[in-house]
C-alpha cells in the first residue's frame, strides 16, 4: 500500500481516556508535565485513528482501546491490536499542538516529521545543513527562506527515522533536495547508500511536514 498520512492540528481530544489501551493509560499517568501529557494524548489519538483507517477498524473508543501504540528498543513506534503486532510500519511526530502519523506496508521503512514554521538562524544552518543546502537557501527569495530551512530540517528528521538511526547520525551528511513547486517531492541522499530516500512534503496552516520511505531491509 502507499503510505497513508493523518495530521491533527489543535483539534479537541476526548476528555475520557477509554480509547487508550491499559498500558498507554499507565504511561500517561506516570507523566507529570502537562505538555508531555498533551503530546502523548494527541500523538496516540492521531496514530490510533491512522492505523484504524488502514485496517478498517471503527473509530469508536472501544475499538481504539484495542490498538496500542508501542515503542521498540530504538524508540520507533509500532502498533498492536489485541496483543498482536499489526503488519505495518509507522512513524509519529508532534509539534506545537499538532500531531502527524504515517503508516506504510510492513515491507517499507518510513519516517515523518512535522514542524512549526519559524525563523532559523545562520548558526542553525551552519550546524545542521550542508554547504550545498545553504547555497540553495541563499538563492531563494527572502520570504521563502524560513519555510525552506524548516523543510530541509524536517526532511532530515524524517530520513533518520526511516533509516532507524535517530539523531545519532550527523544530519550534515544527508543531502536534501526538495521541489518547492509542482508535486512537492523530497529526495535525501545518504552516504554509503546507493539509492536515495524519496518522499514528499506538504503544508497545513502554520505547519509543514515531510515523509520519506524506502524498501524494508530488515525489521528495526
């Protein structure tokens, strides 16, 4: 199947917690910071609904409570239903009151990221972007540079999730190419990997998001 994406931005969440699995309620209860609790609830709400739509599960509280979003030893999310791991790969991201979940066939690796568009400094560019990416930014109209800088960063975040490395990988070794017009494609060149990662990006209000994927080389 083609990757499926669900984005929820500042939507009202159910006050009752019956849609969470027992293990998820325990994790939530252990969280003391309101922001972490809100991010957890919004992320799980978005992820469960995304998974439910892929597998034809009703989006009722009872049915959603049978889906549990877990994390592997690298922190990457995966979904179980009634204790059995579902045959899919998934990625989850949240930022500034929005959550994004991408679900793909289990034969693929997938990564997604959502960012609130905000100014990025020259120091940020020097620390995280390649020389080629900085030259590309410098050639853009001033009004589009902040969005483009956030887009480059988001694509790198999606890529390290796809690769399963997290930020242990120096993101300056990743070469990101994006098309700002037309079909909004993303391509990420990875050192030592013959084929680049491919994906797409989009906008929603003040957020932008990216998605990258590749064929599964073995379960993470």
